[in-house]
C-alpha cells in the first residue's frame, strides 16, 4: 500500500522510507512479543493488577465452573433455553455465549439460576 501511494506521489520518498522502516520495526517487535508473551506478561503482571476489576464473587463463580465436560450454547433464544434446561436438569454445566446486553442483564438478574449440585 505504501509502495502504491509512493508510486502515485501521495507522499515523498522520505515519508516512504519512514513508513517502511516503521512497518519493519513493528513487525519485529510484534514477533518478539508473540515469542516471549508469557515472559513479558509475568514481568508486567504486578503493574497490571489495577486492571483486574473482577469481584471475588465472580472469581468464585469462575472457579466453580469447570473448563471441561460442559455444553456451550452460542447465542440464546427459546430453543437455546430448552437445550440449556435439558442439560441443567441432567446435572450438566451449560455455558451460554450471548452478546446481546439485554439478555446478559437478564441472566445477571437471575432469570436462569445455576443448578446447585448435591
């Protein structure tokens, strides 16, 4: 894209060099970041703690929900409700992924309370 813009004199040769150099440096740092992501995160983790706004209740809920052996529903409607209720009544964890904020608020209000396992 930069080469095409340079060809049609959208910017000067000096601007082309700066853009090309910046792109190469960005790709280099991005590659290093991908390779060393875990190390970088561990070093920055103490400084990023203020970004973690989860409450202890949300953390507890997350710990209680297993990351294995659960049903995932993408989107939620009447059919999804029936599917979720079927699995919940069979003591199966159900994870609903829904991007509609109104439905999310409904779930938070307790429309579908989690099953208590005994």
